[in-house]
């Protein structure tokens, strides 16, 4: 069956859905989005994602033009009609056609749903990361600006790595699509506080760790801190937690807390249904 | 009459031209372009623009999939059929549909032609610029990444300015869509050498200045140099040269060399037909 998508209030076949070539999202890379995992036919932590989506839109001065309830209804209909119990939803707001190539008049709102493998039931195999000196612009806003991430992809593969970890001036921040955490020798879980996108899974981790009295804090992480860490992992909506076995020449041999947090996230997710 | 555009080898009505919502140019802001001014039905300095376009494509690992001659033929047909003697041509190459949201398989190539006021016959009224601490990513490549430029636009207007001049660590680089020049007290014309896009009009200015024995050089320009300068101007394909009367609190009262270079550019342009 053909998938449908949502475009400015209409439900149309995904295959035929296009944005006008003059859209600022195409011509000027001006757009924001959010990505929601659908598991067992439910959009997970949708309120959190929509809150972040509206925040991104406001910061970029892009009027959404629809209420959160209207978006939820549209998402419900996509999930029901597309019958993809395991999927990803991309809610995208682009600048739209502009009279002068700069002014925003009427953004285009698109929601697409596409198949996505369900997250692993167990903690997945560990990743190897390679660091790159880079700081995303406007990191706290989920813009469509992934130019560097896409550009670095072949280089990352050449290094035999699974993902890139951004660093700047001796401090690490995040991966292109994941947040980064370390576990210190004295069992504190630390994740960068600044220059990052505040991930929804990151938020869940902060919550479940606190609820289970696991020491966790948001603080800067230097390359020196990384070298002294006992464990490292990344988090994302699609995979929950992936342990990290290596960052550049630094190896990690434990994944005890990664596993514990993974299990707590599975419980948290089940409770959110 | 409806305008037509070029899309992957086809000529279709511009109003109906769209890119699939999954295109990496939309989802990940991954695309490059070039902009060519059409005057009296001729695409100006087209070879220079195409050379830069292919250079941008290669650096971003985006196969164009067409020869320069094929693009020239397509542009000829657009100009003939659209009958817009004064226009702008945007040649755009976006990442296309990706199986995993990262890998590039088959980029989409679009050429659109839109009406554009012809450049002024005389040196236009001077601009007021406002500086902003910013460095474009991959500045030598003409990507579609204008997120900051579009975002700064309302702020720039609030400052009563006509354009933004980027600076970083005490040195100025360029405006979002124009190159920047100063004239020193001893009549040397200076334009930044690094961290900029090499504009086609900038290239013409370097050429005509040298041909007429006007001292010109590519060198870094500090905010201190700017304060000591006698004259400042910007250059672009659409406007040729616009004199600058103010950058932040620094005023310029001369436009002698701006005017001279403007006249030389008009001659150069006529000679290029």
C-alpha cells in the first residue's frame, strides 16, 4: 500500500509529495524539524517532541500555523492509515516561498512517516566514534542544517567509525544525531550541558537516572575527562542507548551503566504507553 | 506566459516544479547552487559561474551528471522560451533521495529563471552595513546554507542597515551575498583573501583594476584597517558595486574608486557579450 503524508493540511501520497523549488528550505537551507519514533503504533514521547518542535519554530521565526492538537490528529491519522507499527515520523517546517529570497511569509508544514526498524531489545553492540573539530550553529534548535554531518559521512566510514563526535577547543559536545555521555571512575554519569541539542532520550535518561538515585549531571566534558572515563555511550530516539567502545585512540571496557540505563529506558517507554 | 524551468533533463512549468520532500537538500540542507545574471537576454560570465558550480559540486561530492555544454544548452532554451531579457538564473544541485538519510545516490539538478531588475546604470546609493560575529562553514563552496543570513535579516532591518558584514576575531570577511572591499588612505584597494566565497564580480574587479593599473590586493582586513579606510564597497553579480557609507559606527565619505570600478565593470560587461 502506498504511504500517505501530511502537507499543509492535506493528506497525499508520499511518492507525489514535493515542495516548490523556491521554498526557502531548499534555496536557503531554512527549516526545522523533529523526529518521532513510532513503536507498536504509538508515537513515543510525542508531547516532548512537539514542545521542542514549537520551540525550534519560534526561535527561527517560523509560524507553524497549526495547534499541537491539530498536529497530533494528523499524526494519528498517518499512523492509522499507513499501518506501519514501527516507523519514524518527520515533522518538517520549511521557510516557504519568499518574495525576496529572505523574508518569511508562509512556511510549509510536512509530516512524513517511513518504516523504521524497532530499537533493539537488548543493549546493542558498541560503537567506535571519531572526533571532529566542529560546533553546530544554533545547536539548541533542531534545524535542517546537517551539511557537515552528511559531508563527513564518507570520511567517518573511511576511519572505520560508526559515528562522529564533535569537539571544540578541547571539549566534546554531541554526535550529529545523538547525545553523548560518559561514566566517570567514581560512577557519575555526565553529559555536556551546553552547545548541544537537548535530546528527548537524553531528557529521559536524566529523569530515570535521578529516579533511581544514579548520580547524573550536566557538565562540560574535556578530552582529558574522556580519557579518564570508565564508560561512554550515546543516546537517540531511534536506538535509545548505544555503548561506545572507542573514541579516537581512547578505549572503554565497561558498559555496566549503559546497560542499566538501557533497561530503565525500556521500562520508561513501556510505562509511557 | 508561464515560466518554465529545467529539472533533471526535463523542461516543465516553474509553478509545478517541486523536489521530493525526502531530498537531502530539504531534509539535511545538503545542496549547492550558483546564481547567474541575465542582461539583454545573455547569461553573463556563464563560464565563470559554471566553473564555480562544478567546483562546489565536486567539493560536496555531488555528481552533476551533465556536462557544462548540456547546462549551457538548457540555459539557452530557458532564456529563449521564457523571454525574460532581465533575469536571474539559479542552478541548483541538491543531494536527492537517500536510502539512509546520509548517503548520496542521485542528486537533483534544477535551473530556474526568474525576473530580476537590471542593475542600475549609475553607481547606486550607498549602503549602511552592520557587522556580526560569524564565519560561514566551508566558505569557498557555494552551498545553500544561508540559515544565519535569513535568520539575521529581521535583526539587520531593525538596526536600519542594508546588509550584514560578517567578522570574526577582529577581521571582516564578506556579506551574506556580496564580497567586501576597502580603499586605503594611500589608494590601495583591498579585499579579504580568505574565509570568503570567491565572487565572480570580485574576480572581474581584480581583473579590471589590474588592467587599469589601480593597486589592488587580496589581504586580511582588520576592524582597525576598516577604521582607517577612506572608502568601502561591496560587489555582487546582481548589483555590480554598491558603495558603503557606514559600517557600525565607522563612516566613509568618498566613493571615487567605487565609481571608477563600477564604470570599468559596465565596460567589461559590454565587452563580454
